[in-house]
């Protein structure tokens, strides 16, 4: 505040030239703009703790849709309706880790596929940065696949949600969580629960809190009848989200994803 006070005194001085006043006004404006900009960036200031200490992931699918951790071609009997933590652990064994040992330290991304830390260094998947694993989806007819908040196949409490059992304010970790879905043919779509103002160039979408409404904006990828599609799922804590501060360190995080298929008019297929 001392800088602004001295600047104001100089600005009102009768001996100050108009040119100097213009320079000073620009200087004050730049400082004000910088202070406004940095106030929205909330990276951890203490780097010795983890953003997510306990991670739980569950995936389920609705009718006419199945999923697996491997490509089994058209053998529907080898695909199922859920992906469990144990199945994800089998994938993570290839990176010499497992969900119980996964630590999500803050990273940031402009495309949902590549990630850097606060200093700009690129981070690798499943190494104290972001979680990444592959799933294969298959459907018995053509469809667009969306996330849904509705229960899958009459299974109670299976709709998409991101939650935390940690006490407040640690449970605010849900607001800085991101999940992206990448396919070769449809690119990357990113889900941001409790979506707020954009903090990076990455385009994101949220799901309605009430009745689920499907649209082109909630489409993740397209499936052709009986053709399995590889989907790479990435989960991270967005360091530039205003909620990503020291208060949410060492939180637990539960990510539940439910998928549903719709026709070209975004009407659910039953």
C-alpha cells in the first residue's frame, strides 16, 4: 500500500509533468492488473504434502454399453458393466504403482493430455502427478457416449459424481478436480465438476445438478456398432483452480463415473 500512497502523492504534485503523470497511471494500472491476475492462481505454497492422499475410482455403464480394461474384439462375454479399483490396479502395475499409492500433486493442462507443474516442468502419468489409464468401450448399436448423473442399469447410487469424505475445507478438493476422456477419432473432452470461471485454455463441461440433460456439449465419443474403442481417462488436480490451495492438501477423493449412450438427437438409448 505504501507504493500506491507515494504514487498518489506524486500524481497530485503541481510540479509533476503531464507526461510523468501518464507514466505513473500506467504503472499503477499494471500493478493493479497483476495483483488481480495472481489472486486467481492458487497453487499449493507447501510442497511437502499431497493434494490427494486417498483415491477411489468407480466406473459403470448403462444398457447397450459394456466396458473392459482390454480390447477383446467382439467377444461381448469378456466385457462387463463396471471398472473397479482392482481392475485399474492391474493396468497401473505396468507403471509399478497402484491406486492406493497414487498421489495427485497439482498440475495444469491446456489440452487435457499433457501436464506441467507450477514451474512448467512436464509431468509423467501415474508418478505423483496425474492418473492415467485406458478402457475399451463397446456397444451393440451406434451411439454417442455421455457421462450421466443418473444411475446405471437400475443400480442405486451409480451416477457420476466427485466427492470427498474429508472435513471442510479439505473437501473443496472436488472443485479443482478434472477428468479428461481421449479417443483417436473424437479428440479430448474434459469434465469439470462444480465448474467455475475458466482458469486455463482448456475447454471443460459440467453436469446439471438436477435432471440430466444430454446435448452435443456433453458428448464424449462415438461408438460404432460392435467396434470396441480405446478411451484414455486422465484424472488430475488443476493447480490453477482458485480452490487448489493449502487447505485441500492431504484430502481424500472419490470419483464415480457413469456412462450412457444416446442417438444422434441425444435421446438415451434403452
